[in-house]
């Protein structure tokens, strides 16, 4: 075999519903740990799709950096403490970088201060979808921890903060493109309240 050629990704080892953790230990694909890091994988792919649709180079660059960080975040869940493979450290600095993005985006002029209606703008709609998947990934990680799983607290902090960033990316894109995505207007009254769920 050519030394530069990758072996097939189709190993057939998972045909019986079993996969392997970081480090090689077998585990059921129905395990809460697998659900948690699998949701992070799904999140990363959706963020990637959002990035391909995003014409704002500043936001696209920030999102690309976040995508790279999501690989160690997923690995921090998929690797057991007893594994020979080292567990990536999800640092407070990673969370603080997301905090800084939240502050920066919230300071944008004309940023929405109300509930948003997803789908008013294609670029922001992709980030709204990513935000919803991020919340599901966070819930999966919390379920894993609640069931006795052990992960760094910063993993949950990171996912929680990331959903805020993704929601704000959508709102910033709308503001910069002059899109009004308010849920509440003169025809649909109600209390203004802005949350990333």
C-alpha cells in the first residue's frame, strides 16, 4: 500500500452499535458520553455550514477559530481519565475569549434587544440553527454529568457561552445588513426580551 494513502474509514467495527472512545476503549453508541460528544461534532458541522454562508469576514474568522476549539472540547468528553491519551485542557482563557466576543458584539450599533424571528436573513438563519444545536449539545453534556460522568466544568461553561456568541452572530449579521428580525412590532405586541435560550 502507498505510504501516503489513508486506510479506509469504513472499518465495520461499529456495525454492532459499538464505537471507541479517545484512547480506543469500546463503548455503546447509545451511551450518554457518545451522545454528548456526538452532538458537539454535529454542532461543529453546522457552524461550518454557517461560516460558508457568512459573507462577513470578521465573523467568519472568529467562527473558524471557534471550530478549531470545538475539537478539543469534544475530545475532553470522549477521553476517559484512565486513557493513555491525554485529555485536552479546556481553559478558562477559552471561555474568556467567548466572553470578550459577547461584549464586543453586544456593543454593536443597532443590535437587536428583543426576541428574534429566525429566517429573516439566510446568513443569520444558519447561525440560529447552530445556536439551537449548541444548546442541545450543552443539554447532552449536562445529562452526561448528571448521570455520573466527569468532565471539566469549563466544558459546560464553553458550550453555554458559545450559544450566546452564535445568537449574537446572527443578530450582528442582521444589524450590519439592515435586516429587521424583531419578533415584536406594532402588529405583534409583547414585552421585549432578548435571550439566547
